[in-house]
């Protein structure tokens, strides 16, 4: 009996490429922080204080205390914030400083996520992947974990396999979180999806406002069946790569869904109106999740769709068949 031969796979993007792209994202954040309005009280009233709304008392108090502290010297503190983000970005772009830059990015992301973004609004009962939870700054840290440089080795396949395992686990945690968020009481209410989409049309250019409100009306009657279906799809996308190797179909599906949310639930992250108003701080979660998916995609060195490739080796297992069946029903 012929034993299937596992063909060698490699990441579509190298770890170094992922580090450089992540560095570019941090540099973009730093440049957005240098917008003129970010040096005014608008940074406090339009960026920091809104994150305290709907929070538990202890978290709302922390966010408001941070906002009051920044308000004492907005120009000075905003300059510090911009410098920190630019420093992280430059450190990731330069090979020699990647590890210190990643460590700084983890610490910085944790602080901003709690004090500046109110834990991504996860504790308000209304957060969802549709509207950008758990927050862009936390996703920077998540991508940083995947982009962490491996130990020097003469076996690049081993290094690639270590990153692949780490990446699949991170991916699973993120999407299982999304599944849980869809089941929050605030998201299962009738019309919650439509209301979230329609709300993103406020202040947008005319064509985008019309698109958001029109799509929002289509989901005006959405309720628990829709959010349960989205939770199931999120679980399949997240757990699929733990069963199927290399898991590319699940990464592609996750990227497509994330970009769809970016358009309809995040209005392109405010990039069409945010920079003009001067208070956009990042592109929101959609593009970051799509980049994470691309960074995790593995390709067969000799053509990953070939008959002896890893996809075909696993495609006949009962677990994959079950995932495929549930995915089809949930998507329908």
C-alpha cells in the first residue's frame, strides 16, 4: 500500500516580511497621531472619553482618569504617544531591533487597549467583530506574536512549523472570541446587526452613507438566528486550521469575512472621513485580520493543490467532513 507523502509547505509571507508590514502599520498609527487635531482637546473628547461609555464602573473610571490626565497637557502627551508608535514601527522595520520593538509593542498595546480603548469595548455587551472588536491595537499585539522571530537554526522547516503552530493557536483564540461576542445579549436583539451597520453611515461621504443605511435596512429584522449562525461560522473559521493543514480555506474565509465587516460594520475604518476630521487613530480591525490571515497561509513548495498535498491528505477525515457540512448549513 502506498503511503501518501507529505509535501513540504512554507508560509506565503516570511516572518521578516510580516515584521516589516507590521512596522508599517505602527508607523501609520504614529503619523495619524500627528494630525493637528490630535494636539487639541478633540483627542480627549472624541477619542478617549467615548471609550468610557457603557463600561463597568471600574473600567469607566480608569478610562476617564486617563482622559483627564492627558487633558492637562494634550500637546505634550500626544507627542509622546506619536513618538512611541513611530519608535515601535521603526524598530520593526530594522532587523537588529525587532525583538525590543515587539516587546515594547506588547506593553504599549496593553496600556492603550485598557486605558485608551476601554478593553476594546468588550465589557459593554455590544462589542462584535462587525464593529471592530477587540480593537486594532490588541490585534497589533496578536500579529506581533505570530511575527516573533524564531531561534537561529539550520533547519528552516522547523522554524516555519513552529510559527505555523503558534499562528493557528492565535487564530483560533481570536475567532472563538468572535463567536462568543456574537452571543452577547446586545448582539442577539432583533435588529442589532442592522442598527450597527446603519450607525456607521453617520458623517460619511454621501455614497458611503447611502450604502451603509441601505445594507442596514436589509438586516433590520435580524435577530438571534443570524447571530448564532455567525457564531457558528466564526467557530468553524477559528477551529478549522487546528484540524486541516495548512488550513488555507479557513484563513481565506476569515480574511473575506473580516474585510466585509470592515466595509459594512466599520465604514473602511473611518479612513474616508477620519483623516479629514483629524481624529482617526488606526484603520480598524478589518485589514489587520486580513493581514493576519495572509501571514498564516501556507503554500506547498511544489504546488499545494497537488494530489499528494496536505490538503488532500486531510480532506477525507471525518472531522473535516463534519466541519464542511456544518459550515455549509451555517452559511446558508
